[in-house]
C-alpha cells in the first residue's frame, strides 16, 4: 500500500487567514481524496483530486473556499481559505490504488494520511 | 445519495466481552472496508470484503459481507483494552458513474474496552 506524508500535523490559525495542507505519496497514484473529520466522528468527503483533471467537489464544498492543486501523481495540496472558527477540524488526504485479488478480481485499496488538526481562533 | 448506517455509535464494554458492529445500506457496494482509527492518526484499513457472503477473520476480529453486498458486520471476540478506538465501515462503488472510487463512510463506532 502507499505511504502518505501529510503536513502540517496540526496548526492554530487566525481567522481570515489561509492554510495550505500538503500530501506527498511515495508512489504514483491517480485517485486522491480530501476529507474533513470532527474528532470521534466519521469522515466527510470534500473533493476528489485526480491528476490530469479539475478537482470535483462534493455538495457543500466550493473551490473558492477549498482550492486544490494536483501537479503530479505523487503530490497534492488543499488550501483552507479565509478561515473561520467553523473550519476547525481534522483534514485528511487519501489515495486509492487498485489491488488485484484472486481469480483476476480486485478492488481499490485506500490509504490515509495521518491528518492535519486545524484550530481557527 | 448512498448511505451507510453504522451502529451502535458508542460501545463501552469490559475486557473479555464480545461485541458486534453493524453497517447497513439500501445500496449495493462493490467492496466494503473496515477501518480502525486512533486519536491523531488517519484510519487504518483492517479488511476489505468484496464477495457477497464473504467471511474474513483477523485474529479475534471476524468480518462478514452480506449476500446482497448491502451490509456488513464486525465481530470482536474477547475484547481487549487495545481494541479501543473509532471503527469505521466504508463502501466503495464499482466502475461507472460519478461515484467510482469514492468511499461512503458509516457514522463510526467509538469502542471503549475497560480493563
């Protein structure tokens, strides 16, 4: 499975500023995803960032607020713009790699970064 | 919108007890995955099930995928304090459609095992 390095691991930011989160993968992957998670709760998908195409955003998330870059197959960034306290959360990146199993069938295997805990004050 | 209903949301048990977590959906998934997450870390994959009726065992953990590939369960035998964490189920869609490759997560189960 892929190994992901996500930075920063945590940050405390002033409202109105922006923070860029980086994800570096140790191998080339086509599919990359960005999630948001409140502590102890489930993950909410923000956007899908496949290399070679524009990021696609889920309902409730817009590019102006969460611009994403995907310059190559091993790297992506998510920016949280014009932050407010409501943006305080854990942000995670994830990649998907297809895994072939027995009898020629397979499925996607997903790996997650360790997350960025963001606090906006 | 595909939904995965995960239950229970909270589980607090004594060491040595057994427990089962359920994930149910009205939609079919090409695969279903179970993750365990500890504070300050990302979710770590425990198992992927892809075939209806499939049962996988990982030491004291038993995972089952429903025959219709709409539901799954995680059973832990003789729980230990080290099992404490957030457990998440997630379903993946198959080829075709705009949801290809995306995971749909259940609400999560916070498990606490007391010594």
